[in-house]
């Protein structure tokens, strides 16, 4: 059985056929799916899905790209939702220096607030990092993020950075890019990082794995990520499924 630890079934791209997408995931032996909200609209939808389906869980937080739109009321709302039994993490939060909608200082302040929020509600924090590795790692250290630990979502950094994050009590989550033929760094991470520190995800509808690259991604395709990790590690895919599922249940504190 597999767990997709990061999926956006709450995205507009799934509005017309979310039930069919979920059924294909179940047919592909997905045991659980974690739907990540990152603003008012997507958090609300994530909560609805988590309440509707027993195998769906929610993560709630505010995306760094939209940091400039986040109010204190939004953070108070997220904190109130954290008490819900189906909410298993805070995020996705972090830094994104690729898009320039929100100034870096605004992103960094919101990132710090969400790490502190995660510590307050005792949930792991799910990290988005794009073109901001040095600042992400620095802030995680300064805010003592190891207290809750968490997940480096769709990790794209080096083996050295992955090891640094593991020392801070973080899991390394790999998605579709590990299957891309020219993706040398994610393949190195999959090969070098011990299986007991790895998770699998889709980030659907984004980042569809090979051979579906460019299509709308969906949670059933997390199996392709697991198969590539198994190939790189020269392990049976069943072993990758078993260990990454155990890792996900542990970090999310799911019984």
C-alpha cells in the first residue's frame, strides 16, 4: 500500500472529476492521501475532502508566494483548524524566490510564524522551497524547527542539504521529478538517503512523473515515483511502499 503525502485534490483542475481521480488512486493501492491547503479557498476544500473520505487527511497553512495576502485572522483560523482530528500538519509554508509576488522579508516573517504555530499545536511543518535553500535551512535552524520536525516537500536540493534537513528531524519527500531522465540530483538523493528518511508524493495536479510528464498529475501515479526509487535503490517496490508508508504514518502521527 502507498501513501501520497502531498496532493492538491482541492485544486480547480480536479473540480469536475475528483471522485474518479480518488477511485483510480484506491485502485492503484493507495492507502491514504494527504491533501494540502495553502490559502482560504484550498484549505476549506481540503477540510471538506478530509471530512468526506476516511482515508483523506488535511494539511493547513499559507503558501509563501501569497504571503503578502496572509492576515493575522488567517493564521488564527489555521490554528483553530489544527485541532481537527484529520489535520496532520501545518503548511505548505516556506520560501519561494522564483515568483516575486511577495517580498522576501514578508515571506520569511510568515515562514517563522508558521513554524512557531506548528510548535504550538504540536504538528509537523511541511516545507515549500524554491530557489531559497540557504534561507530555508537558516530559518529552520533559527526557529528550532526540529522540535516538531516535518517534511521537505518535493525535495530538489543536494544530498548534503538533505542530510542537513534529516539532522533537523525532517523527512525528505520525492515526487515526479525523480523519474525525469535528466534529473541527476533527485536520483542521487533517492540513491544516497536511507529509505527510513524518505517519503513519496505527487504534488498533483503538478509535476506528473515520467512517462506522463506534462499531463495533469494524479495521486495514482505516486506508484511511478515508488517504482523509480526502488529501481535506484535496487529494492523491491513492495519494500519502498512499506517503508515510506510507515514513515508517513509516523511523521503525521496517524494511527
